C-alpha cells in the first residue's frame, strides 16, 4: 500500500493562486524597474556626484560597484529571512484528508 497523500484543490484556491502568481510577477517587475532606474540615475549623475563630494575616480567606482552590490546582497539576505520565518517549504506540504 502506498503512503502517498492525495492533495485536492478547490477551483477557488486554484484561481487565487493564479492571481497571486501574477501579483508576484508584477511586484518583481516593479522592483527590477526601480533597480534599473536607480543604477541609470547614478550613472547619469556620476560626474556631478564626483565633483560635489570631491572624490576620485576609484572612490566613485567603489560607490558605483562594490558598495552597491554589498547593499543589495545584505538586504537581499535580510528580506529572504523575513519571507521564510519558519521551516523552509512549510507551505508546500500536502494536507492529509484526515
């Protein structure tokens, strides 16, 4: 005898999950757009920022590359931890009919 549990989903649940997928897609698209625009603004204003702060080309390169990457990596991990506070994959467990 098999120990598999059959997972049944109602049509309302499937429809809700479909809309949620589109919602997540739109949110990720907006994040990507803001990320792109943010990087372009920094590139456009690089000479003005360099003159205003009185920094060298290498310091500007650090600001534009390394510091930016460290910021995104740090907050990416932090937001990932917020997203999965409990056991990873806890929402993917099948529900038994008992």
